[in-house]
């Protein structure tokens, strides 16, 4: 029986490969850069609802950062409602993201106020 390759052992079959540019010399913390990159990918539609993200260990190895960096970014994304996950089940992009709800509220508020006055 053949031994699976290292990549096959590390990455879940349905996990989306996630490579984001990170700059260790940037003024923003690495976990914040990762958070911003994943959030932008979700909002841009590059990460569709239900997409499984790599495990924290795999992503940390792929990006060359500490696992804690990835864990902090994922925890913030989870706290804000962009991703959901459970131990052993992976982390997936949620079907609805908080920004969609914010946009709807802003539009509803503008509709209640009526048209803007002419200058």
C-alpha cells in the first residue's frame, strides 16, 4: 500500500488552498493581514459560501507563519460571523456574511429618510 504524500496528509480533500501575501515588515500585525486577506476574499466572492478553509496547521505551514497567527485570524473571522466551524469538521465560509446585513440596514435607513435634498 502506498503512503500518501505529505500534502495529501496535511490538506483535507475539500479544503481550498489559501495563499495570501503577508508582509512581516508591515505595520499591521501578521494575524490582521491574514484576517484582512481572508475577509476580502469572502466579500469579493473568491471564497464562496460553504468553502472549506485549510486547517490552521496546514495554512500556517503554507504561509510560513506560526499556527497562533492563523488561529487568531480565524477566531476573529468566526467572532464576526464570516466563517463557522467546529473541531474536526473544518472551518467553512458562512452562507451569509455580516457585511450583507450591514448593507441592508444602511439601505433601509436611507429609504426611510427619503431622497437627499437637492443642493
